């Protein structure tokens, strides 16, 4: 990844820190907080899917594990919020380690089905346990401070973005996961341990999702298996990453902003046609795969590169007559 988009991301993060001083309306600040959370979920899902080449349809399970761990530790054990959220991230990372050892030996659709089954299993466990509240869910103590949650969500997402950029775009770890994505047998022949690297990528994807889930639980004050462990969490992260552009960090972030804006507009003005929302999500996946194989960010980069190339080929003023003179000479 060129360094320029990272500088833009850093500048954008600085600008976003000033938003609460400008946006006084709580409603709009909540929308921005949720948008930042989806950016974090989309880029963390892309770690395994876009960089390593393994489609993960169980990302919502790690988000839900973080949410339930935070809620249980705060409500049942009296832990402070920060410690409970950190524990949620650790548990999500541990779950990725346990799930990754058997499932990352699978490939293609088999891995996708295995992760989907993992998510369904976690949801069913949450439905039958008393400590999770079963289908009734759990309530957390209200903490009505929208600026606090906005800054926490922004800080976590920005921190995850820059850590992932360093690991995946600057450090040798990124070259290793890309090598596995392009040719796993070749990477193994060159001395890499694909299973260990894929598990590391799985943990790197799951841990921040669990942390974001923990913050979401305390922010929203109520969680249940349908909202935090349902298919919609994973589905939206997948669509955002695919639409924005797999194998990048800017692409999923851009896709999250565009699609979350659409979702907000849809639910605000077209709530009578809720059934259409999932249909539109499916249509967007099909449109992205057929017409935007590199996603929105990849198309922007292609157009920018083509425009730059055409400008370089454009003859400078006065250069053509001079070359003609040289030719005649």
C-alpha cells in the first residue's frame, strides 16, 4: 500500500477527534459512533479474507463473544469496563486459536461452512445458558455519555487500523500472509509454516472484533443472541469489505462508510420496506463481484493510475517541433 493513503487516514483521524466539539446532537453522534465501529469490523474481517484468502463467515461470533464476555464480567463479577472489554478481546483471540487449529486446515467453501457453523454453535450456546440471559438477553448499566463511546470506538478502530497497516503492509508478516494467499504450496516450499501464520492472522482478525463487541455492549446497554450473534453482523462486514475492496485496509473502511450511510438512510426513510434491505445487500454483493472485482477502492486506484499514465504520455508544449527539427537534421 502506498504511504499516502495512510497519511490521509491519520489526518482524517485527527479531524474526527474534533467532531464531538462540532456535532452537538446526540443522534448524529451515535450514528458516527456506529459508523466507526463498522469500519473496524470490516477491516478486521478483511485480515483473514482479503490478505490470507480464507472466507470467514463466523466473524460475528467473535464480536458476540466480546459483547457477552464484557456484559457478564461487568454484571456478574463487578469488573470495570476497561478490564471487561480487554477480557472480551482475549477470549475472542483464544476462541480463534481453538477454532483455527482444525478449521484452517480446510480450504475454500469448506472453511467458509465451518466458520458459519461455529457462529451458529456460539449463538445456540448463548440461547440456552442462564448466565447469558438466554433468548431474553442481558442488560448492562446505562452510561449516558455519547462522547465517551465515540472516542473509545474511534481510538480502538484507529489503533487497529494503524497496527494492521504496520503488520500487513510494512512488516514481513504481511508478505507471509500474502504469499499464502497467492500460493500456499509455494509458501510452504519456501520454508514458511502456513498453518501457524493463518492462525496468527485469524487471531489478529478476531481479537479486535471482540474488543469492539465489548464496547458495543456497554454502549447499547442491551444485547441478545439475535443482535450480537446473528448472521447480520457478519453479512454486513462481508458486504462492506467486498464492496470497498478486498486485500486493502482503505477499501473495507471506504465500503463501510458508503454502505453504513445507505443503511442509515434506508432505515430512516424506507423503514416500511425492511425486507428489501437484505435483498439489496445481496444484489450489492453480486454487483461488486461482477462489475467491481477489485472493489470501490481498487476501481478508484485504477482510474487514478490510468489518468496519471495518460498525463505522462501527453507531449509537453514545444517538445514536438523540437523533435521534428532533430529528425530533419
